[in-house]
C-alpha cells in the first residue's frame, strides 16, 4: 500500500473503529505530503530511511528507529530511497487509552512535549520494541488482542515519562505553523491548476523573497519543488486507478509539457510514468 493513499491534508478518515480507534498501516513507496489528523501516530522504519518533518522540526529516521507525532500536528514523510523504504504507521486516537475525565489525560495534552525521535539505544530501545510488538499483535490479532494493544500503549507512555523522554511545554510559533498550513492547503486544493510563487506569497501574506525562504526552511523544498511533488503524487494515483494515457494524466495533474512531466515523475519515483503504470496499475 502506498502511504499517500492513506492521507489527505486534514484527514477525515476513521482509523480503526469507533470503539477501537487504532489502525496499523504497512507502507512502502511514495511518501505522505504535509497533513495532520486528530490521532497520535508512531512511525517505525523497518528498512531504508526517510526524512520526517513534524511542525518546524526535521530529522532523518533510519532503519530500526521510531518517530512520534502528537495529535493535530502538521507532519510529512519523504525519502530518496523509494525502493528500500518500508515502515509501519500506528495511528490511534488518544481516547483509545484516555478519557477527558481521566487523571492521566494530562500526559497526552499540550502540557508535555514527548520526544519525537526514538533510536535503538539504552532506554529508548524499549519504546521501539513495544511498537514492534504492537504492530505484530495487530497483524495477527490473537484472542484478546485489543487488551494487548492497549497494554502496549500504556507501557510505551509510562516508559516515556518514567525515563524523561519528554520536555516541558514550549510556545511553538503558532502563527508560522498556521501560515504554512494555509499555504499547503491552498497548494493541495489547486495543484492541478497553474500556480506561481507570487500567488502563494500573497496567500501567506509575505513578500515573494520572504515567502520563498520561509517555505524552504519549513518544508525543505522550494515552492515549485513541493508543487511538482504533489502533482506527481496525484499522477501516481491516476496512473494506477484509471485508463488515462500518460499525456492525459500529465494535463489533468497540472503539467503543461509532457516531457517535463516525465522528467519530474522519474525524479520522484525512479520510474517513467509508463513503467510505473505497467508495474502498479490495477485497472
């Protein structure tokens, strides 16, 4: 499964069920653009490596490492190693283990900022081991697996706080994050149409030069690179799910030149559109 298929910018998908709101996804291939959701998320890298962006922070997540994303937090996953990257995404609503009136709910509130990067070293390795056990339990679903999964989550968070794998609350630059969210949402809604950096700068309220620096600092890509990557993600879905020709897909996804589309597509997937369609098409 391609992880891009799991996400929208603001997800409306129910992960799991209403009475057991957790889903464990196994993903390979292309990555997830900036998005956020009501759920918390653990990302465990089984093989390969990826760049994880959470809020204004960015770091490399390598094989055997794990990341944590708190609820309602803008985040993305990208990689240059498309063929080797495989990872698990454990997406769960906090209500699975905590209620509004639960004295423990403060531990997943904004009062504490849990570390977002766990490596297989002393203390942190137990978090990773329990994430792996959780994923395996979810996959096999033995009798009473629901209790086992909840117990793993309780153990993970109690271990995190017992060993100080968190920091006190800090005031994240909310205004900057909100501006980025506004621009990202605009790009996702209009990426099939012609867009300019000047247009995006107006959406952000910044000058063109300030906006370009702001966007590159937070996403690691220029606005045009981000737009093109988003268009490629959309093209991947159309190539897999429809009978449209490569030219038709290029035009529908906002590329005015098929040669440029092929070059850009290969840059992000290591395939030409035609070869990608042959390999992944389900139509």
